[in-house]
C-alpha cells in the first residue's frame, strides 16, 4: 500500500531510534522507555502485544490507507472508524490483560497487558 511522504519520514526517523514504527514513548521510573502507542498498518497492530503500567494512556494510530477500528473483546473500549492518520486513545487503570481486534477486520488482533503501577498493592 502506498504511504505518504510524511509517514515515510516519520517512520524512518522513529525506526532509527527503535524497532517500533510510529510508537510514542514514556520514561519509566527506572529510566527506560516504554512504548505507549500502537501503529495500525498493513492489516496489523504493531506491536501486537504491549505491556504498560496502570494509568497509562495507549494511543492507536491508523497508518494504513484503509479504515480500521479498535474494539476490546470484553467491550471495555471501542473506537469509531479510524481513517488514515486518525487516532484513538484509552487509559488503562486496572491491571490485567486486554485483548482487542479491528471490528472491521476481525482477523487483526492485539493485546495490552496492564501491570500494577510502581508501589501499587495488587492484592485485593
């Protein structure tokens, strides 16, 4: 699929810094970067599995030339249809594993794993 020059330049710049194209990052308390974005491109979610801390907002960005949508299997979140360059964000507050898919192309799947925030007591 044809990419715009802007997509190519952004992906090349980020690709030089990391293996995850179009990913946003936050600096963890340990000083390591953690991706907080998922690129939608070529009928895939990249990364397909993302691990974040509770309280993190994850952003899905449609880099594909066709529309996609993001929907949680457990129906906890659902985006509108995302055209090229559209984005959808969701803040994960509860630790757990969240499977999702593209509601327009159900073979596209991904998972967000949410870990307890530093110092948070996970016993309930």
